[in-house]
């Protein structure tokens, strides 16, 4: 959870592009990041895969006026609205982008190529029809902020009681990654997002840091099966809350536009 999902970057910078706040080239550069290339396949009116800049233009011509994010997990179709085929693909990828204004969605297929030490990542966004309906289980920004604060407090208390390790090279690496992210965190959501959305996403990243350290830093003091189970029980709802908050932050641009109509 420390690295932001590709769907979040595509939605955020796609929204900024549709609003006329960034250029197509700048939006594509921000979305691709360290990947080698992103293409979109299955767009109506296109016979093959196309680049991001052409894809955004095509989606705009089809009526798309904004993008939402879905971050589903087994038993939790967060941000999805159907149909079953799109939901299944999104669940397999653990993320998707759902267009607003026209019934289309994008699911990333990530491919790695090249020898060890010189891998490059190619992403194909599969364009599929979606059902025009409210997204599942997405909170408002205010709800997400309150839930995150409560989840962070409760999880910290439980993990402290279980003496989960919070030091060592893995924990230090996680902290360094979080600090690097927060130094440029306000770039993640792209221009045009309300300050509260930035704040909620940053808090979700802090919660993600806690989860990463707890999961990746060994069993810590939770050495018995019951203690390990208790830690997992403590983290499961926190992960769910953090994902809900991420989606609420990325979707804030569209939600704000809907309120202003």
C-alpha cells in the first residue's frame, strides 16, 4: 500500500487532463512513471492498442468527463458497479478505473519483460463496458478521514499490546519509503483535487506504512498462533479502511463535480 496503485495515477492525472489543468504529455508522463510504456486496448473506434494521449482523446469524444478508482478485494467489491465480467477482471488485477459520463472501465494487465536486473514493465489497460450505477462501498472524504483516524488508533494499540516489531532494516526501509513519498505526496493526486483529498490520501499512506511494517517485519513478539491470529484480525479491518480512504481520495474530483451540478 505504500506505492500508489496505477489506477489511482491514471484517474488523478486523467481528471486533471480532462479539466484542462495539465497537458496530455504531462499526464501520460505522470501515469507511466517508472514503467516502460502504457497502452489502452479495446477502445471503441480503435482497431488495436493505442497510447495514453490518444486514448484520453477517444474517451473524451465518447462522453467521458471524469474517472473513478476501484480497489476491490475478495469479498469487498470496493468501487465497482458491474457487470460481472468487468468486476472479475478488476478483482483479479486488484484495481480498475471506471469512467464517469460514459459506460467504460479500464483494467490494467501488467507484463514484465527482460533479463534479471534489467526488467521493464509494460501495462495494457483493457477497456470494457461497465454498468452505470453508484460505486460500491465508497465513503465520503469526511467519513474516510474519521474512519482512518479511528483505525490507526485502534490498530496501534493492538499491535503495541502484541509487541509487534517496529525496528530493523525492513521497518527502516518502509519508513524511508514513506518519507520519500510524503515529500512529493501532493503530486500524487494531480492538480484540481481539494486539499482534504490530499490529506486523506496522506493519512491512508501512513496507515499503509503501519500495515507494511507489521506484515513484513516478521512476527515480532506475536509468537503464538493465537497472537498471530489476533494481529491479523487487527490489521484486516485497517486494510479495508485504508483502501476505502484511497478510493474516496481519488474519487473526490468526480464527487465534487457531481455536487456542483
